[in-house]
């Protein structure tokens, strides 16, 4: 492997590791939970993608084979990181009691604008809303 | 040159893991700990990949693939439990 190719692989490793570090640093230092969701889901996923590209390049340089296993890992991470971030944001929203005062009110009578005026109050209760009045 | 880069990568990802551990211990809510655990698993995927680069072998990619596939299911199970009180209804 010539040194230019080694430099490209090393660059990808350094950039990927730096993004992983930035993602975890943001998880540590950002003030609220909603802000803390951004850092690992975007930056850490990108950093792992960088390390995986470096691994693909190094394998190609050493043995000449193109391997798709790393693309599989990257595609899994790219598909599942937004799903987990959305799920965590939903769970956090459901644990907040006084979220209604900070959100703008929809046009219908209930808090969910997808429900019309006539079906307000007919959604079943969840465990986290058990001791709250039935706002749906 | 790759050896130095891999050493830097090991150091950076280890510090990132320690920071995730701090958030796991100090997170004021349950969901902070959930996201810290998920981020720790993703950092472990990168660490396994870097170890495979250092050892110049492709043996360890299956473990990284398995971690990538199953880590998010545990995060989703935790969130489902917080949301609904039950994971599979």
C-alpha cells in the first residue's frame, strides 16, 4: 500500500473518531434532554460511518476485495438512529406534564389537531397519563 | 501511519465511552440513561471496527453487525416501556 492510500485511510479514521468524540461530548454538555438528543444520533452515526469507510478502504488496499459488510453496518445504523431518536423524543414528550402551555393550541377542541371536534376525549388512557385528566 | 491514526481513534473513542458512562450515572431522567446506553453500544461498534483495522483481519465485523442490529431494539423496548407500561401488547 503506498503512503498516499495509507494517508487517506488514516484521515478517515481520525475524522470518524473525532466525530464520535464530538457526539459524546455533546451528550455530556448540552443543557436539556431535547438538545442532548441531537448529538449522538447525528454525530456519532457519522463518525462510525467514517470509521467504516476507512475499514473498507484498508481492506481494498490490502487484499483488493470489495467488501459490503461495512455498508451493511452503516445502513443499519443510518436506518435505526433516526427511529431511536424519534422514539426517545416521543417518550420524553409523554413524561412532561405541563407541555401544553408551551406548545401552540390546534384549531380543534382537543390537543391533537388530527382529531376533530367530535372525537375529543375518546382515546384510551396510557400508563403515563393515568393520573392526569383525560385530555385526548 | 495507520497505526498512529488507530491509536488516536482508540483514545478518542475510549474518552467518548467514559463521557457516556458519566451521562449514564448522572442523567437526571431515565431517558438520559437510555440514550447514553445506546450511544455506548454505537461507540463499541466503532471500537470493534478499529480493532479489526489494527489486527488487519475481517474476523470482527460480524460482532459489530450483531451489535448494530440488536442495540436499537433494546432502546426501543425501554422507550415502549416508558410510554405504554408494556413492551408487546
